[in-house]
């Protein structure tokens, strides 16, 4: 099949950007969307043009490197699928597909479709951990955790940090990202001693990075490749109230 | 400032604090609306004095000023926070997407959720007109008086009937009430989520009930002006 | 064409490498080491800068631990965040000898299984230490909040994995690597917050700086601005992962590479057993030449899936219409006692054997069926969904078929490289001060790695081994004052810049990816699952030619002073083109079959691998001797005091 692409090109952080038009022929339906971009890039290189930059690494939906707005939706039209796992059989011959980078003040564009997501790392560093030095940990079975809690913790912990939640959010809020880590650790006894400091510090950092507030659109849950529920955000708010009241 | 004061201020400055505030004030305003709706619907009571009696009862409460002040605070806080959330959102993404659409379920993004600031601002403008027209509108001195239990009280019912003769009022009000319905379609559910009261099982239920309540409130309010316009 | 016989096939001279395994009983060696290791004064630790390249399980755990101890850490990775290292992709699980299920596991048994699984090509001392440490890793991870799977009683669940006879694998759904890496990344983030770790993402290490015979720094390229940067330190820890991408298609991530290790090799670090590559039997087959990677399907699928091909070469019927009698369940037939659960290398070769006979299925005929029909009949669809639901979903997403109804099509793919930079018991290379951790070293898996043991090794190295061995080095070494102003830094930086410029200046007619694909094809055909002398000779020659062509005809797009992934890849492919030849030479010199290295000339009458312990019970460590010179072979003889090498039999 043939697809037409309108792709955001931007030479650098301060350069103006624009949507450039490309057409790729002989697209195989088994190709992934990123492989389509590979094919296009090969063509561009051969024609002496600069290839389109986009972040990607594992190409199996787990590292969280990839992230594109495809057709106006973060990670494209298939639910619970990172764009690296989206295959061309979900498109039709002759489609025109708009491809844009994540857009948010807190995610400045580096080049073309590549953005700087280091704000996420800083939110994590503000408290997204259990302070435990190496060695001296008690036996792994010393603290039982109910299977339900462990499973729920795993649901929240499955966040891949791709930033789709921010990209899709009409407010560019990082609430789902931040909340999923808070919720993961709040579900487990190991996370309990630091839960108050954690939520206060992480929320502060989220604020400082310039993300928007959450208006409960729940768009984040719809585009999250892991389908993390916005109950995480509700839980974060409870944790926050508890932390403020008790400190 | 006291420790607690500082703490509270910090809460209000944080993004979660802002949501707690919109949630609390939003729900408080909904409670107020329900009260107001009840008062309005007394218009249809078989007792022709019920409406004015109730209005009189309300303004003669000892605590009326406290209540009004509270209500005003809720409004002001709600508005300030709502507007600041909106402004932050603008700052958080100054350049929008060339193409953007919702991914669909389980997203709760809707016309209603996207237009909270618009419906909110219209409600604000409406409120000003509404308060000038009724609260500070003509009263006993201007002849809008009726005697109940031997006491002269303000005849709000007549004022209502006169105002809604006017098509601008009779149709303007319902229009705004539809917008109120939109505000609440997202608002009611959202307030519970803001207060952290949601979990995956509760969310769909509350979302649906919130929608139903929004429609009921909007319809409840808009029947009165239309009824008066068409029945007299 | 007449092909010159490379010199290396001659008997290597008996230069012996010392692994420096402590004396004493196997069970005591690590304790003996720790008892005698020199310590660094706590107040002095912060004066020592340690450069850690890579933030996978090995690098992140090392950064977290050493930062926690008080060292001044500089940590770098290619991706935009430390959390995205390829360890994130590991699905299946991590082994430990906890024996929670009480099914007879012990440290000894984990040690023994690992040595045997590695086909007796690894060091007893190292592997025993790994098994000893395994339990601490689980404790550490749980304390960090890693949400391992649990039973209803609230305790940790275990499963049997990769054909092990005991259930010793801990797992977090199909995302074990992700959860372990996030645990380490979070611990490292804590140290970043404390100011002990400085994290520099989007950096690629291009050169090692060796001053006075010691590793004292690195040169990196800032991948956003293209600037070359110098970093000075008292030791360099290389935690840069595996080099499976030499085959172009593999289960590795796009950015996985050999560059850092290869540049260290060229600066004096020996490269050990480069030909030991693991080819994983259950991956989704190639569907076209646009293919950029292969996706692993967890090997746990073989617990319930049955592998088969049609008996008839021309059987084009859809699988459901092929009657039972016309199917060949070849693993069950050839290996009655292990059946579908034979180790990876055995399963992969068997798949290759049947497809070579023309029995393969699917569009390309390069696939075999993995069928869940019987398991679904026996256990019900729900049970299968509970076990493999997310894997089935992933398969369906990629192929468009649903494994509940149509058997999966699978084929082997390059997955893991047992080879890597040679390190001694302390994880130090032949360059003092250069340590290598995780998949990047050659250490613990011999000629074949067992499932769920790479995560274990990476974390063992980072959390529990390096804190002791690095301390020993730092406390014992005379480390002079060196700054980035040192002339060696300038020279090394110049060399790195030169190479980038050369790549950009070729402006030839073939893209980097075309070269990479060609290299991959050569490697897969001749240095893959089954190797023979002629093929290896041909491969070495073909790679040499391809490399020459590369430097004359590659077309690298864009500029050096911006983000330019094409340039990054160009550098990496340049290194793969050198490594590939060495892999072929190593495979050529090892005249035996062991683990993942199968030489067609060395097999039993039944076609199984035939080891030669008399002549090849050694680690082959190659020394770089010049860009156009053949590498020099050094041996580290493997002595087995506690286990007796036997023939692996899964019949
Ligand atoms: C799909 C898949 C599934 C697997 N499943 C399992 C499993 O279930 N159980 C198991 O035990 N093992 C499994 N493995 C193997 C295991 O995941 C890896 O061997 C292990 O995670 C490697 O960890 P590492 O820390 O050594 O390297 P990696 O995690 O690969 O990290 C390498 C790091 O080095 C950095 N780096 C590389 N080169 C440079 C450079 N030049 N400059 C700067 N930085 C650089 C990268 O950015 C990255 O941060 C699996 C592997 C794959 C591919
Ligand atoms: C009768 C009057 C009103 C009622 C009952 C009401 C109710 C609500 C409720 C329940 C919410 C949801 C709170 C939450 O998300 O946590 C909300 C949100 C909001 N309201 Fe109102 N509101 C009223 C008036 C106004 C007015 C006058 C404004 C003026 C600007 C306004 C602006 C907003 C905005 C912007 C939001 C969205 C906040 C966000 O994005 O998170 N509202 N309102
Ligand atoms: S490339 Fe790793 S999630 Fe898409």
C-alpha cells in the first residue's frame, strides 16, 4: 500500500518547525510504524537529505523511548500499544498520516520528533524510590504482601515512562506518570516508611517542571501503552492529603 | 504565619491542592444548586405562597450573611483556581498540535471537559446579571410585595413572572442552564476524582450518575423560565 | 576463489592468563576474598571519581551501590534516560537459590546447573560466587519495592524456567527485567538526589583513555550537540551490554552495540570467546527485509506449547488441517526425556535442522509451529490465558494471528552474547582500572547461558561484587593526579573526532543500514547456529571485504554538530565490521562444539554437539595487535576441581 506522511521537521530546539510531506510506496502491512519511518529515512539518505530523527530503542513496547503523535493520538490509533508495536495493517492504502513530536513546555523539542523528557527523571529523583542501601536487606519473604496488593502494585509499576500521558493530556499534565510511581510504592509495605515525603516531594517537582494541572480528562489512561488507570491519580491525591494532614 | 497556615498555603500552591480546591468548591456549589433548585421548584407547588415563603425563610435566617459570605468565598476560590488551572495549561503547551484527537475510551475527554473554562466564564457573567436582576432587583419598596401570615414580604414570584415575560430572559436562562449542564457533566465526576474518591470500579458508576445529575439539574432549572414564558 | 588460511588456526602459543581466583574451598573463595580485600577509607571515597558507562542492570546497580558507599560517580548512557537500558526488555525472570518451594534447590545446584548449562566453558570460582550472591539479589530487589509475583499466602512465587528441574525463577509478570531495572534505576536516582551520582544521558563512549597503563577516563560524544567530551576518573566500569546486533537482526535494542567494548579492546583489553552467541529458539520469525528487530517470545511458552513441523516438505495446508499423524513433534521425538524443554541451543539447532530440510512453515519457510491446541484442550483456554495472556497478545499484535486458534510461528534469533571483554575474578580486564560488568563481560555463562541467569549476573556484578573488588583496586593502586588536560586525553579525543569526520567524508553510495544488513546476513549464515570451517573462512574474508568497502562507500547523512542517529550507527557498524571478523576467527579456531558454538565437523553420530575438553577447556582471549594485524590468542585454562565435565544429554 501507499501512505502519505506529514511529519514535523525541526532542525534544532530554537529553529522553527514545519510539517513536511512524504509519500512511501510499497508499504508492507506487516511493517511496524517505525520500520515505515526507517524505510523513508533510507530513501531520504540516498537522496542526500537528512533523515528524520525519532527516539526508539527496544521496539517492543517496553523501554519507553519511542513516542509520536500519530494521526493526532499519542502512539497512534491502537490502544495499549506503543508506536513501535503498531503495525501498518492498522492503516489503509492512501491514508495521510500526521506525525508530530510530544508537545509540552516541560518536554522541549531537541530535533524533529525527538524531545527532552529529563523532567521525568527529576521527578523520580525527587522521591520515586525506597531508600535502601545495598546489602542488609531482610529476607525477601520476611514481609508478606497480599497477592491483590502485589498485583495492583505491578499494574502501577508497569509504567514505561514514555510520556504519552503528558503528550495526550490537554493540559500537559504529568499526573499519571508521577502517580503511578507513588501508587506502586504505596501499595507495598516496603514503600510505607517514606510515603509522606515521597508524595510531597514528587508532586513539588512535577509542579516545578512546568507540567499543567490535571483536569481529569483521563486521556492519559486511554493512550497509556500499559493502560495504567487514573485511579493512580486518585490514590496520589489521597496520599497527598494524608501527608499534609499528618506532617 | 502559623505552621498550619503555611502548610495550607503550600497545599493551595500545589497542583494537587488546586484540584482539591476545585473539587471541594465545585461540590459545595453543586449542593447550593440543589438547594436553589428545590426553591425554584416550589414555584410549581399547589400552595401559591410556597415559593415566596421559602425565599423569605431563607433570607430571614440568622446566619444568612455567613452563608452568603461562604457561598461567595466558594465561588471566588472556585473561579480563581479554575482560571489558574486554565492559565497553567496554556503555559504548559503554548504551541498546540496540528492534529489532535481523543483516543476514545476510557478517556473521559469530551466537549464538556474541554470547555470547563468557557462554560465557567459564561456562568460567571450570568451570575452577575442574575444577582443584579433578582437579589438586587426591585423589592418591597418598588411594590413587589405580598402578605404572608400577616407580614409583608418581597414578592419574588411576581418578579420572576415579569422577568421571564421577556424573551431574552426566557431563552437566555435556559441556554445558560444547558451550559451549566455541560459544566456539571464533567464537573461532578471530576470533583470526586479530584478528591481522590475514585477507584476503577467506582469511576464508571460515578461518571454515569454525574451525567444524570447534570442533566437533572440543567432541566430542573430551565423548565421554570420556559414554563412562565409559555404559560402566561 | 582461493582463501588464505588465517594464521590463527595454528596452535596458539600457551600464553596463560591469570584469573586470580582466590585459593581455598569453592564454598569459601568469595569469603576469603572479602576477608582479605583492601578497604578504602570512608572519608576518602568521595575523592575517587568512578566512571560508569551504561545504566542497565549492571551499570545502574553499580552506580547505586558505589554512590551509596560514598564514591563520586559519573554515569553515562546512550538513551535519553537511564531507565531505558536494554535490560528493561527482559521478560522471563531471575534465578536464585532461595529454595522457597522446597523442591531441593541449593546454591550448589544452581552453581552446577549454570556450569553444566554453559557446557563447561566457565570458571568454577565465578559461577559459585554468582550462585551464592543470587539470594541477596532477591532480598535487595524486594526491599526496593520490586513487585515480584506472589502467591495467595503473600509470599513470593517461583516458576521453573529454561528446563530447570527446580522452580527457582522469580518473576514480575512478563516484565521482570523492567521491574528489576526500575528498582536499580530508582536506587540510582536516590543517589543522584543525594549528589553522589552525576547522570549524563544521551552520551556515547567513543574511546577509553589509558594513562600510565591504567584506565583513567573516557571520551564521549554528546549525542545532542555532537561535542566530544572528556571525563577523568580513577576507574572505568564498562556496563555496556551485549553485541548481538553484529547479526543485524536480534532481540537486542536498536542502540545495543559493541563500540565501547571494542574501543577498550583496541586499547588493550582482551576480548574473550567472541564467538559464543546465544540463539534463542522462540522468537517471532522475520517477515520481510524492512525488518529492524526480532521479538522474543518468552521461553516459558515451551512449558505448554508443542513444537512441530509437517512431515512432508510440500505440505502447504493450514496447520489445523494437518492431521496428527502427518506432524513431526521433532523435539519430543529426538529428546524424549526433556521434550520441548531442551536448552536453548539444542532447541534452536533442531529448528534449523528441520527448516534446512525444507520442512519450515510460513511465508518464508523459516519458521516452525509452537502449538497450544493440546494444552488448551487439557487445561482450558482460561488457564492458558492466565499463564500466557500478555505474550499471546504481543504475538497477535505483531503478526495479526491469535495463538488460541492458530499455532504460533516461531524461529530462532540471536539473543545474547556470552562472549565479551575478558575479566578476572575481580571483574577487571587486562587494562588495570577497567572493569567490565554484566553482559559486556564474558564471565559466567560459558558457551551457553541458561534462562533467567543474565539478570542475576548483571545485578550480582553491580550490587555485590564490584563494591568489594573496586575498593581493592582503588586502595591498592598508585593513582597519580590526572586531569582532562593531559595530553593523552587530547590525543584520544582527536582520534575519536577523526573517525567521525572520516565517516561523514566518505559520502559513498550505500547506506549504513545496507552494510549492516549485509554483515548480518554473513554472520547469520556462517557464524550462526551451525558453523563449519569453509563457511567461517568465507565469512572472515567477506567481512574483511565489506569493511574495506565500508570505508570507501558508506553514505552517512547529516552533520556532526547535531543529533544524528545515522552517524551514531555508522560508528557502531564500523566496529561490528571489525568484531564480526574476530567472531569468525574465534569460531574457526575452536575446533569443537560446545554450547551455542556448534561446529559441524564436531558432532556425535546422532548429530549432537561434541566437546573436546582435552584441547579446548579454555577461555580464548584475543589481544588486539593492530588494525590490519591478526589478533593474538591468549588462553585462560579452565580447571574443574569440583565438577567433572560430562556430556550434556537431554535425550
Ligand atoms: C528480549 C530479551 C529478553 C531477555 N530476557 C531475560 C530473562 O528473562 N532473564 C535473564 O536473566 N536475562 C534475560 N535477557 C538478557 C538480559 O536482559 C541482558 O543480558 C542484561 O539485561 C544485560 O544487562 P547489562 O546491564 O549488561 O546491559 P544493558 O541493559 O544492555 O545496558 C547497556 C547500557 O550501556 C549503555 N551503553 C552501551 N554502549 C554505550 C556506549 N558506547 N556509550 C555509553 N553508553 C553505552 C546503554 O545505553 C545501556 O545503558 C534478555 C535479553 C533480551 C534482549
Ligand atoms: C454554579 C456554579 C458552578 C458549579 C456548580 C461548578 C461546579 C464545578 C465542578 C463540580 C467542577 C469540577 C471540580 C474538579 O474538577 O475537581 C468544576 C470545575 C471547574 N469550574 Fe466550575 N462550577 C461553577 C461555576 C464556575 C464558574 C463561575 C467558573 C468560572 C471560571 C468555573 C470554572 C471552572 C473550571 C475552569 C473548572 C475546571 C477545573 C479544572 O480544569 O480542573 N466554574 N466546576
Ligand atoms: S522503542 Fe521501546 S517502547 Fe517503543
